[in-house]
DNA sequence: CCGTAACGGTTGCAACATGCTACCAAGAGG
DNA sequence: CCTCTTGGTAGCATGTTGCAACCGTTACGG
């Protein structure tokens, strides 16, 4: 199992997130889930991942509450894997990764898949990190407070 | 090496991003870099990672253009690892992971480190995925277009 | 019904990545 | 000089991944 969560890192939300989804396949499985994949075979064909690896990943994602195994929606006796609310909450993470990839790994004009607004068909607005009062923040405008409660 | 980028996945920006930073340590190294770590020893102590692993990760992050190795700022002959512009552009990714972790892996009132606005000391606003014209989008409001150019 | 193919896995093994410990060379610092 | 710190490398044990073969169950056509 990948599961770590090291010592003093355990209080860091980033570490817990990475612990849950921070390997190559898990993130791509979640991406495919957002993209509509539900069945074992869909994930397997789409990702080209070995079946035993997929089995293990799906299990940990289900165990971690990111995916849920439900009866198939087409009436067959098989099961499907769908995002839980916790899994759906990963949407900004996937979008952030996608935008970073688009902006840094493709030559101008190089084709790539694109996430668009279903209603208008336009590209999404680039994610912005905002302060509580709406100012746009850069990394140096922020700082980490250790061990505060919410 | 972790590097894959599988077949038809290569056109997906998410896959390229995950290929560059999608392992346990890389994301935490980047998080620490945002948090001010610069020196080999700082990362090593902060993460508790084995030195040979850290060496390898720093090398791939530098090779991937996320970090840059520069002469130490304190005048010593040692070197430091700092985020490139491409690395700084990961800010929304880290923030998204942090917020997801905060909201899904901590009991109410459980203490955790917190990213705050340096000017006001307040928590950041939760990231929102917006359409080009500013509407707030949920996963089901979006769809993927394959192989479009920008 | 029956045969066959697709689905959704499991198992075993080889290859590779990770982690630990020991070691080491080149600065820093006195 | 002498010693401590920094920033690694080397070797080995262990864990994880990937591949291919196999298998029970379910759908599906006739």
C-alpha cells in the first residue's frame, strides 16, 4: 500500500490529500470518472492500466471515500464506480492540473483535449487564488499558519 | 523513472501534469518550496525523505523545469532549489489540494496547518471553477472536447 | 437451453522503484 | 589545521508495478 502520512506532516492537508490520490493512476482514474467513465472495463481501456493495478486503485479510492461502488445503471448485474461528493470535490484539483498542463506542456497550437463549459462551449476561466475579500493572491502573498483550528 | 505518458493519454494535459509531479514526494517538495524551503537539507529535514530519493526527485523536478538550481543566496558555495515560473504556476494546484484536504480529512475543530493571506491573516477563499463569463461551474456543467487546438 | 464472448476480476512472477544505512568529498567555521 | 555541516553516492533489503495467464460469472445470439 502507498499509505504513508509521515510524522509531523500528518497535520498538513496537502499531505493527507496526496496520501489519498497522489499516485499516477488514481488521479487519472478520477479524471476519467469526471469524464463519464463508470465501469471497470471503461477505465481499463481508457487508461491502458493492468487490471490488477486498476483493481487495487479502485479499491483504495473506494476505501478512501472518493469513489463508490453502486449497482450498474443499465440494469445489468455488474457494478459501477461513481464519484462520491468527496470525489466530486476534487473538481478544482483536476481543473488546476489540467490548466497547468495546458499552459506548460503544449506548444502554441499543439492540439490537446479541452474542458469546456457545456452551456456555451467556451474554455473555462483560469483558476484564481483569492483572499477572503477577493484580492487575487500570488504565492508570496500567502503564508502558512501551523496548527490553527477552524 | 516514473515517466510514462501513455499512448492516447499523451494529448491530455492532466496526464502530462501528473507525469511531471504526480508522485508522493514531488508534490510535497513543491509544497515546501512554496512554503520557503530552498536548501537540500531543508527539504530533507522537513519531509523526512531518504536523501537518495530526494536527490532523484529534485533532479527530475529540475529536469522538468519546475525547480531551478541556483547559487545559494546566503553567499555560501552551496546551491539552492527555487521554483521556476512554471513551478510557481502550480500554486492553484497546491491550494486546491490543500482545500480538499482541509474539507475532507479533518474533523471539525481538528487542528491543521492553514494557508492565510499575508496581508490580512485570513483564510483564503475556496477555489471556484468559473466559465468564461463568470458562472460557477460544477463537474456536470462541463464536457471535454478531444483534440481541439488553442 | 446451449455455446460463446465479454466482464471483472485473481494469481504468480519478473522488473523496477523506494527506503535505509553506511560512507564520503568538499565547504564552512573556528 | 581540525571538526562539523552540507550534499550527496553506493549497496542492499523490501515494496510496488506491470505483464501475462487463468477463471468464475454474466450477457447474448440462436
